[in-house]
């Protein structure tokens, strides 16, 4: 793992002439074209980065983009791997730890999720305040040493989340907040499962992000995370759930997400 990370970091440094990003972003389903906002300085295919995810689910390009958005140096992972692809919870570990290694001081994670809380609507955006890991697995399985016993309180950084709220306010975009439950997938949940998740305190459900948060916590990179609520979760609405529906609604929310993320990133441009 460590070897992969330093190998990838070296390749990136060589291919980007030593570009040091400040903020790392992981773009979820349907959000890949946010990367068009970048004044690109280099693009590196995941194929060239050993341990990075291979081309995945529809909507994911599988490349690392380095450059500037609103004056802030960013590293964008366009595409992610999911636990359900190969049953590996650590599928994003090398990628995330490499972002840290090349200089990222914080991360923004985005995803598509189903709404469990009936006070929100498909198309709404939700800032994640905490999560429930329903899979029973961890990307830290196999790690050794006391550092693997990671404290998961405040995993979603309050200061960064405040910045994200301000970015939404600046653009007059409503953003709700809540607890995200990680469901292993790839099948969607049953109505009974969604009912149970609601009772447990989840506001939304999705198939990504949580293992990335755990790895980032282990690697000591603060982060905030944004869900696009693409549908009511199973048994709540009357739309048949499908990945096509997820991509369609995520695409519709893309403009709002782009505005929010652009303002968010701008707020880092005058920080040193
Ligand atoms: N469940 C799980 N993952 C999802 C959903 C859902 O309803 N919508 C988008 N991603």
C-alpha cells in the first residue's frame, strides 16, 4: 500500500511538474463534468497510477485532473471505485492516500444518494453530518498498529461543512443536512431495509463515500461531503429505482453543485 502511494505520488509529481494541489475532490455519479470547471494543468489516467480504481460504473471517466478552480489548486478524482464492484472496501485507499501525499490539505466527497427523510425531495442537496456503516466492513482491515483504531467522531469537518453551507447561501441554493447510511449494493435496498435505516437515524442511503471517509480519517485529511438526493429510497416514492434514474437526476442537480463547489473553492484561494 505505502509503496503504491509513493509510486503514484512520484508519477504525479513528474507528470505535473511538481504541482501541489490544496483541495482534493472525488466526483460521484453524474457529476463528472464538474471537471470542466478546471483550468487544467495536467490529466493523468488512473491506468497509469497503480492501485487507483480501474474504469468503473457508467458516468466515471477514471482520471486524475490537476489544475485551478477559482484560483485554488485542485486535484480531482474523476471516478471512484465502489465496494460492490469487487468486494474490496479499500478500493479507494491508494487514491486517497496519494492525494494526501501530493499535498491535498482537505477533501470534498460527492455522491448520489436515496432520500429516506421524508422532509427532503429528489433533486435536493444534503451536506453529510455523520454516517452509519451498514456493511460491517472497513477499508482498514489488514492495517496494523494502534493508529488503525481511528476515532470517527467529527469525521465530517465542522469548519469545512460551514464553508460549504456558506457557499450554498452565496448562491441562494438550499442545502439540507443529515446522516448518510452506507449500503453495500449493488442492489438497491428493500422497503423494509429503508424502514429499518430510517428508524436507525439515517436521512439518506448510498453505496459509496463512507470507506473513503474512514481512509481519509486514518490519513488525517479533513473533509466535507455532499450528497445529491436523486430519488426517494425504496418504498417511499413510486418511481422504480434504477442507475439511469440516479444519473439523470444527478445531472439535473449538476448546475447547483457546480455553483456551490466553485464558491467553496474560491474561499480557499486567498488562504495560504
Ligand atoms: N440507494 C442506494 N444508493 C443510491 C440510491 C438509493 O436509493 N440512490 C442513489 N444512490
